[in-house]
C-alpha cells in the first residue's frame, strides 16, 4: 500500500480530479520532510481534518536548500515515509523549488502550511505569497496550522551523524557565541559597498565524454564526446558570486580580440556588474578546456588556451590608467591573481598603493607553479589562499599549520587571513583574535573548481567591515560548500541559498 501511494505529479492531479468528481475536498501539503517527526505528523493530521483526501508533494533532492549536508534522506525514502502514514492518501515528488506548479495541477480545496513564528519572508523567500496566489487562482484557500513544534533541521544537526564529532563540537561552541541573526546581519551591512574586482577572465569549458577503452595502437585513453558546456570563471565568477550581495560591482579584466567571446561574457554576467576591460594584444580570452568522464564527473585532461606572457608596455599603460581611474571610486578592491600575465609588478604596486581595502587571492596552477606567490604583493588587508600555496610560499613542507598562518600573515602585514584546507576546513587568523578553526561543511563534493573564488567573494566585503575571523571562516565554508556542489561555475551563489544554509547550520 505504501508504494502504491507514491505517484507522479500527473497521476496525483488525475487522482485529485477523481476525488473532486465524488464531491470530496482535496487538501494539499508541501515540504522537504527530511526527518519525519511528531511535529510533521500533527501538522499532516490537522491538514487531513480540513477535507476528505490529503495529498503531499515533497521537494526533490536536487532542490533541497537547507545546507550542504542536506537532504539526509533521499526523495524516495522521504516519499515512502510519508506514504506510510494513514492520514496521507498520496505522495508525489515535486519538480520545482516551490509548490506553485503542483498547486495548479492538483487544484486543492486547501493548501496547508505550518504557521511561521518570525516576521518577514518565510525561509528567506516570498514563495508563500506565490503559493497563496496559486491556490486562490484554482478556487482554493491557504490554511496555516500551528502544530509543528519541532525543527527537523535542529534534530538532524544535533542528533544524527551527518557531522563528525569534531564538527558537532564546533557548532555547539559557535552557536553559543553567535546567533543566526548575528550572521545574517553581515549581509545587510555589505550591501552598500562599492566593489572593484580585478583579475583574469577565464572561460571554463567542460566537455563531457564516455570513456571507451585504451586505444589499440597507442597508450592513450579513448573517449566518445557527448556534450559540452561553458561557464564564466576567473574574476567573472567572483563578480557573479557577489552580485546578489553587493549592489555596485565593477570588474576590471583583460580579454582577447574575439567578439563572440565578449558576447558570451556579457550574456553570462549579472546585470549589476560593470564590465571594464582592456584588450591584450596577440592573446585569446583565456579558455580552460577540460575533458570530463560524464558518469562520475571525473576529469581526464585539461588543455589551456591562453597567452600567459606579461602585458606589453602599451597594454600595461592602458591597464594602469584604468586602475588609477577606478580604484578611487570603490570601497573595496578584490584581486584574484591566477598568474596568467595580467597583473604585472607595476600593476601590483599601483593596486597596493591605492586600494582603500585590498582583499587578495593568489593561485598556483600548472602554468605558473613556483612563480606566482602571494609575496609578490607588498601589502594586503585580507588574504585568502589554499594550504599548498601557503606551504610553497613558506618553503617548508612539514611546517605546522598553526605556525604557518600567523607567520605568513605577519610577513604580508594583513589584518585578516584565511587559509583554505579542503576537507580539513579553514584556518583563520588575525593579530587580535589569533587562530580560529572552521571544519568543512560540505558532504557532497562534485567539483572543487571555483570554491576558493566563492569563499573570497563572500568573505572579502565582510572582512572590509571588520567581521571576526571565525565569522569569516563560517561564511567562507558556506560559500565553498555551495560551490563544491556544482560542476565548475555552472551556477553562482544566490542570497536565498546562502541565507537558508546559514539558517540550517545555526539551528
């Protein structure tokens, strides 16, 4: 009986229609129901008493937006748990983030939600308003219950093993120090900042393949091309990540001569980003072409299309003039240095001399290994780098990480320092507060490309306004976890997802 209750949306719509034909009232509930608890059961039972038939739609796994560790239970298991309840007559897995489409299909007499205790948007969105309009459009009514007294998110965070014991201890201590409102307040404070982002534009090209076998006559792997996708990466990804959090963003970069690439770039940039660029002579717009095995998203090989020579004197003069013009117009300068020739020694000095607050990320990659070090910059206020870059900078492979962070921060003279360590989390440092540690939040890693850019984008404006390093570590790990959950830069940070993730982790 349980499995027979699980329907497609179309079959649920037909079922609801058949019940209405028998003059029965259809009641509709919608939610994630990740951990079915007594509050859910009371909510569903109250909903069932409003009519004759109760149907429930659930958010699909790919659209659950309650933190990097969610959902704990798959959509199929969540559907089976709901279908096992005698008060539920049918369950369907939804296709969209809200219930609007499902409401139009099901046409319920009542659409039932739990009453929100807090003022303002529910779950950081106005979806309830759209859902109320949808149910009214089909002749039904919105009803709010007041029975759900337990938080599934809080129960999951505190009593299941989704986090390691170390992470659970961290959250216990962090929640004692900060509230959800404390953290969300930083996003309101950074909104008015005028932000200038500087760095190379990179187009990330992913070519998905089906690996066949080793070639017959050569020791190479043969693969069948399936499809390709292109995403805006490099400094453009930083701007897009930041676009929903700061109102005014300018991006200064270098492009090649291909107008088709410029058209693609403009089409992918957020509307509030002012693109400023120079043309780098005899150079293409940088493309990093990756070939990826489709089934597991395993990278096979990367081919970089670029000219990584330094700017010519003519191009450098143009770039320096743009720096002189733009830097004084902004409150915060974010530099991502990928080491592909744009940021010359003179440009670096100009930025360091003029930036009111300088946030910096310097990356080591196969094209610049050992040559593009953060010490090229004589000054920065906030630095975010990965542990391999820090160890390369210190030239001490075995040095204790507790010593690396303050030593490197002191050498760079920066107020705030954040070291990203992959699955080991992040280490923050300031001369005032010392070291702070934040464990990794992500349990789903699809692709690490762009995680550092997302971390820098969201934490830099907070650092510019004086956020403590443990807050920077928390926000940076939320951003990094979101970036790791998608392939490349296929999508960017949005305020609803970030706010929901913060809320989920702080319960």
